[in-house]
């Protein structure tokens, strides 16, 4: 199936190959870097939207 | 920790953008409902300013730039201040941004119905408004970067990365796609022609979807979903990979709008390959959004905000799966030019953008007014009405798309087209258009319900225009040994801006620069000549009336198309087309080989009353074309503009152009008279110019008609 998709999309020329390689490079670099971060840092980042107010429950704005 | 500082968040500007989002959403969707009915009821086209062709761009622009645009700014102004723990950089810039953007929307509403359009989809606004957009966008950028620079939080949360990438990419796209040469204070021709114009346009058009409807909304998703669910994003790591992969890949995908057209094969292939790759980051993002609700699924049952967000993210997942599938050439051969595409787009806009916006509005308004939502019941009703509305909107269009495409391609055992009359394939799907209009109306009525609910909510509280907050001052960051450069980028907004810009420029440059510079990409055809002045005027009327909203001018190299329309389109045929008019939808038949198919009088009668020539036609009549005098004021200016863009009219031709124009008009008027059309001063009317253009279409490469086209 994949062979068919590639074939029917024509001649993937050097530009596409180059672009794919550039992408792989960026993808791998971003994965390597992000997985080397420590947990404390990631927790801090992930909690950034939540640490400005205490009542973040959307249900608190709703009349039940 | 630094000294604790007191400051205020600017909620007034967030409220203003929220109100604008809701009101323009209502207006844009109202126009959508109207055109959904117009498409199968020609009688609803009430006068020139309110025809489908002119209102369709008004609807798309209103939905994208007025509704979603204001939605973006609402979400960015709210989240940016809180994520960075600071007030916006400048209240004055915020105000200029807000009023400037609303003024642009009003100017769109005042130009598009009057036929003032550049004909480029989602970039129809003319040059003075384009400049205004650029200026207001820069004001937004200054305000955003100013805020980032004076922040109290060292780190930039991933939502802000999406905002930064959005800002830089939209800047690049807007400037390049709107390079145009004015021929009057309000009208212009684009710098690029034909295939090049098409590539630039769809590089822009696709990325209007990517960087206006998607990346900023992903930023909003990464902020507001954790807020609404009261838990952090499922995986911050995944969000980072999502970001880099998405912005890098998205920019390449534009050519998938031009599969099987005259665009060189290599560019089409790039579009396909990158579109398929897009599934990975898109679904990574979707899953990240959905999994953010881990452990909170029980609340989805009663909380309309979470319900809306869940369906929004699911719609994002569906349309980002469907998009890559539609980019596979063999599937695109079925879907392109049909209503399938319209169905696909509306899963994205009604589902993803619409429901996420509604969810955010229901979350935000009670907070801005320090109160509780007026009615949860109404919000729940809104959720169900809009979800059903989407189903009733999209499913009939999928059905219609497949039906029409299969009918277009059906041959009899003898090898003839089974549905040789295009009209048959249109009347077949009219019931689907009716159900779609019902779905749209349903969705629209949900929005009215929301407005009432939000209005009552606001009335029950008081706007906290300035919300008090406090945060420690920002510490000077001391780089420590072993720090990774990613962290360095992530703390520095300017580096972030540059890195994003480089990433998106790679794709844009690799695709566009070879098209603009390598001549062999567009083989020349010696018999293709510039339009005569009358044809040029006719072409501008074709653009003004928005004919390209329903008629393509691009015959794909399929037997089913060459049998129906004639020789397939060659890239060399469009070298003088500023702008290109390939279109993207066939509600009516393709017109590229229309020239010489019918007598002049057929076109006259057809434009006056389409049903008189094709019984059951759903095309609106254009009687004003026979009443209005053709404006000859700008003929010379148009010719001169085209000359400076490289169209080879003879030197000094601009001054003589109107003489040629009048002569050709008289010839056509004489031919019409011969067929019994006795309207007074026919040669001076707009209809004659339009007929000249239609009769010219596609004739340049017909050996029998010769190189120099004539009207008869």
C-alpha cells in the first residue's frame, strides 16, 4: 500500500529527500533534547497555566 | 525569589475581543446560512451586491479573520498576560490593535459585496486593506513581544511558542501572497501570473488554515484545556515535539490544493509527501489534548465547556486525518472540485474552531464578569445543537461530493460519458444542499442561544476591567554549565522567533523559489497571447462577480474531463493570467475551454436568465450586466500595469487600447443583433466584455481558431 502511495505521488526528487532529512534531523534533535530535561523543569512548565488562580474548575463557574 | 510585585491584568481588552468574536461569528455564519440557501435557490440572489459569488468570500473572510481572528486575540490577550505574569506591554497598542482589526473587518464588508476583490481565496481583500492588515498585525506583534520581554516568568509556556510561530508565519504569508501592483486607488493585479500565482496562493491558502485556524488555536488548546479540566497538559514533552514537527511540516503542504493541475509534478509530490507526514504531529497534538482530561472524564458528562472542548479536539483529529487522505492523488482525483472539500473544511471550522471558541467563551465570560454562567442548561443545549448541526452540515456534503464525482467520471459501455450534461450532476445533489442548509441553520441557532446566555451572564456581574495580581519580579537568569541549547531558545523569545522563521522559510523557499526562477517549470506556448483590452475588462467583471467561486478553469488530465471539457490545461496557457483563476470548486462546469463552444447570443441569454438556456440551472441571473455601461477609464492603466509585470503588449499600446476595445465590442454587439438581441447601445455594456472574455477562454491552443483570438 505504501509503495502504491509513494509511486502514485510521482517522482519524489532530491528536494523532498532533503526536506525529509531536515525534518528527521529537527525531529530527532527536539526529541533528544526534551527527553534529557529533568522532571522538575517539565512539571514547572506543565503547571504554568494553572498557577495563577486557585479556582480553575470550570464547574465552579457553573450554576449546578 | 525576587520581590513580590503588584500589578493588574487588562481584562477590558479581552472582553472587547470576546464581544467582537461573538458578534462577527454571528454575522459570518448568517452570511454562510444565506449562501447555503442561495446555492439551490437562485431567486435568493437579491441584486448584484447580494449574489452568491460576492457573498461567498465575505462569508469565508468573516469566518476566518473576523470570528476566528478575534477569537485568537481574545485567547492570546488573556493567556499571555497570565502565563507571563504581567500586564500587556501597552494599553494603547492593545486599543489600536482592537479597533484597527474591527475597521479592517468593516472595510471587508464594505468592499467584497461591491465586487472589490483580488480573487485570491482567503486573501480577497484589495491592496489598501492589505496594507492596513500588515500594519495592525505589526502592532499586535509589537504588543506581544513587548509583553514577552517585560515578563515576570522566565520560561515561555508552549502556548506562547505557538503564538510566536503564528505571528511570524502569517506575516511572511500575507506579504508574499499580496504582492500586487495597483492600477487604481482600490484595485490591483498580482505580481505573479498563472502557475506561479497559483502556487503562491495555495502556499498561502493552505497556511491560512495552518497558521491562522490551527497553530494559534493549538496554543489556546494548550492553555484553556488544562484550565477547564484543572489539570496540566498530559505530556509537556509531547507538546514540544508537536510544536516543532507541526510548524516545520505544515508550511510544505500547500501544493496538495493543486494536485493534477498544471503545477509541475515535483511540487505536487512535495505537497503529498508532507501532507501525509502531517498526520503524526497533528494526532500527537490531538491525543495530548484529549489525554489532558485523564481522570476528569466523569466531569465531561455535565460540563458543557469540557464537552465542547472534547468535540473540538476530536474534530481537529478527524480533519487532520482526512486532510492527508485527501492529499493522496488518487483520493484527490475524486474529491477535488466537489463538495467533499467543503464538508472537510467545515469539520475543521465548525468543529475545531467553532466549538473551541464557544468553550473558551463560556469559560471566560463568567470570569471576566466575576459571576457564574447564567444557564448551564442552555450551554448544554448549545452543545447538542451545534454538534448535530455539524453532522447535518457535513454528511450531506460528503454524500454530494462522492455522488457528483462518480457521476462526472461515469462512462457508458460504449465509452461515452453517461452524464454528459453537467446539470444532471448538479440537480442530483440539490437535496443534499438542502440538508446542508438545515445543518448550517441549526448551528447558527446554537450561536444565538450562546449570545443570549453570555449576555445574561455579563448582566448578572460586573466587568473586572483590571484584575489585581501579584508575582515575584523576574530573576536574572544565570546560565549554568551543561545547559542545553533548547532551553536557551525556550527562554529567549527572539531566538524562538528566529528559529521558527528559519523552519517555515525552508519549506516556503524550496517550493516557491524554483517555480519563480526556473523557466523550464512553465514551458512556453507560442500561440498564447495577452488578452485584448475588451477581454481584459471582461475578465475583471468575471473576477468582480466571483464567478470563480463556482467555476474552475483547470481541466485535469483525466479522460472523463477531456471528454467533457476538451484538451487538458497546460501551464503555458496561463502565463498572462494576473491573477490565475483556476478556482477550487465546480458547482457549475469548468470554463477553461468555454471559448467558441456556444454563439455569443447563447451567453447573452444565459447571463440574463440561465434557466432559459439550461432548464433547472441553479446559477443566478446577472441582468445588470446588460444595463451597466463598461467603465473605460482604467483600460490604459490596466494595460500599463500588466506591461510592467511583463505582459508583452506593444509599446504605447495603452493609449490605443480603448480604440481596439470599442471595435471588438461593436463586432460582438453586431453578432448579438444578428441573433435578434436589440438592446440599445449594446456595444457599450458590460455584458459584451464578459462575452468577449468567455469566448476567448482556452482558444489560444485550439489550432482551428488561430493564434489571434476574435470574438466570433
